[in-house]
C-alpha cells in the first residue's frame, strides 16, 4: 500500500466514480454491496429522476491508490454508507465532510471498524454525540435449505397496487431496526424499483398480507456479482408462525435465480430469532458492521463509544436494506 496522507473527493458523477472505484469495490463485494448496487443503478440511469439530486459518491485515495469508497445519500437521506477501509481513511472522510461547507449527517452505516473510526473523528470535529444503534451481520448463502412444509399461507409477487401497504411496512421495519430512534428517511425510489422489477414478495395467510421480503439486482464484476436479500418484515401479531421464514426462502430463490455468484443479506445481530432463521435456511455469518446515529445534543449519556446494540430482541424484522 502506498504511504502518505489520504485525500477525499465528493462527486455526483456516478460514471467517473465507477471508473475510479469499481475495482476497489470488487475486492470485497459482500461488504461493499450497498454502495455497489446503488452505483450500478446510478450508472444505468435508474436513479436519474427518482431521488432528486442523487447520491454523492465518496472516493478516498492515498497518493494515486484508491483506499476507500462510500456513498452519502441525497439531502433527503443523509446517511453515509462506509465499507471497510483503513482507519485513517475513514477519519479523513469525516474530517472532509465536517470541514468547510458542513455536510448534514444523520447516520453512518457499514463496516464496524470503519464506522467507528469515522464516528470518533466526526464527533470530535463537530461536537455532536453518537449512538451505536445496531450491530449488523453480513451473511452469505452456502446452500438454501428449504423450510419444512406445513406453514399455512401463500407467497406472491407484489404489484404496484401494493405500494401503500409495503411503504407502510417499510417505515415500520426501519423504525424497529433503529430501536425507536427516528430512522433516516427512506430512499423514495427503492421500493418502487423492487415493485417495478418484480423483486418484492408478499406472504399471505387466508388472503391477508402478513409478511414481505425482496432482493436487489446483482452488482459487481462478472463471476463475482452479489445479490442482496432485504427488508424482511412480518406483521407483529403474525410472527413466530413461519411466515418470515417462508417469504425469506422464496426471496432467496428469486435472488439466486438472477445468476449472481453470491446471495447475501444483512441482519440485526441483536435479534436471535431472525439470525437463527437465516442460519437454518443456509446463510453463514461472515462479518460484522455497525450503524451509528448522530445528534446535536445528547438525549442520554450516549457518546461515540456508546453501544446499546447488544439488547436482546425477538421477532422477524431483520434483514436490512
């Protein structure tokens, strides 16, 4: 690795960012999946109108070598996604975003080490406080183990007529995984894209919708592309009946049918029920990430090292974006 200081560049030019950072993202396609899939959509033009000014791409270099890359949501979704990178690179991103024309920031999500380094530098530079709201697991599918039959209900592809239902469920999903802290605003086009692409499934019991799960398009280099299952949500009073397992298995089949090399998902590691479900379906934990929220003043004794992500929870809200 090249020695020396790092430089940080923020751009909205998705094509230029892809040309510079694509090779770096492909080195760890599982833990860069969120950035890579959003970048693929942006380059294809899928984000051109639905998200206003669009994401801002973060490129980190040490000399001429790319040592990090990330994505900062458009102003309505000020969340930074930060894959694994050296601590000084993550700190440099925080300092660059905090200096000069201040970039609003609600949260940072991504690799555990990188997000911690970013959070420590961000809170030091801005005076804000931070709360670690989630320990995120990275899981990859070894081989799908179909769940046992006998769970009443059927699974169908969601349609645009389901938009209001799944939007409400998505809001409830994000509110729950953020542990009661108001979640960052949802990407206004993500569910629309899944509905339009037939990548969102709904589980019904006696004709009543009770659960959903979906997947993103594959992203990454040929032969190493990753497809991510996400937004697994079960209506609270229908949990522990097998609906979350059934709809996740169906979404996993749909994701695998895309031909991607890897099927993966993220989980809340504090949710033993859902993590157990995914393990029984054939997913294997391969890494850990974190989510941190920022605030101008503390509402608790939270600091940049506060960790309440170990709280015990149950349910079938789990697989993140």
